[in-house]
């Protein structure tokens, strides 16, 4: 059978749609979250392996552990029995500087963002937010944040949402570990305060 160019162009959108499961649409559709509305994520702009999914994952880490694979731009929530939930992430400059173990010291919904002095030094426009930018759709921390600690101290490293979903899978100039808002809400609901976090670097 010969496939014409016209037939290919007509069939291509159906083929692309066929790569997106009903689960994908359920995971990334419009969501009402408190006073805010999360818009549908345009899945055609993301590689399939950047979408949230359960995958085979062999590790010695206990269920409930979060593993961040910084070079691969992936984050895993360990389920146990050789399985994990995999998420695509974006990695900012601060995210490329942490290595080893930490734990979730606290969590926040629609968190306030306060730029570090380094962020202000890099971009003077951030000075206007030195007192903190309240949570909301325009906030760089997105819908949720998990704050990492060591020995009872905040190490200024966050796993958080983002208002720039196109940055997922990318290395960014600032920030820690960013996730699509739909994904960070899912992870937030799974992770307990005190949960172990392991960060792998290249």
C-alpha cells in the first residue's frame, strides 16, 4: 500500500494523539487548586519520558525515598518492589551544586519566594522581591515546594513547581529542582516531612 504525502499529513495528528494515553490527559488536564486554576499542560511539547509515569527502578533505597538524577533531569519517588514514579525535572544552578543525602524538612502549598543574595546579584530586578513574593501563578516556586534540610538546618535547596513548564528537561541558570505544577502536587501528596532525598550528580 502506498501512503501519499497528503495521507501522511492527515494521519500524523492521530499518530501523535495515539502516543498520549488517557492517563496523560488525566494527569495534566485543567485543575482547580485552592484559589488558582492550573491550565492544561500541552503534552505535544514534551517528550513522553518527561511525563509522570510508574517505571521499573531497581534501588536499595527504601519506599518513600526521593532520588534526583540531576544529569538525566529525572526525579524518582521510590515505591519499592523494583518500581518508582518517574518525573521529568528542570535543574537550576543551585540544583547542580547539591550532592548526597538530605531530607524534607518542611513543605508548603503555593509558597512565598524569596530570592537569595546570589540571585539578586545576578539579576538586580530580583531586589524588589527581597521581602518575599507571595504564592500564586506568577511565583517562581509554583504550586508546591519541598524544602531540604540536613542536621536540622535548611540547606536552601528546594524541589518546587514552576510557572515555566517549558524548562522541564533543561538545565537553567537559576533555581533548584523544578517540576511541572501538576507533577509537584502529585509528589507533594506522596512525600512526608522527614522523607529521605538522595541527589546524584555527574
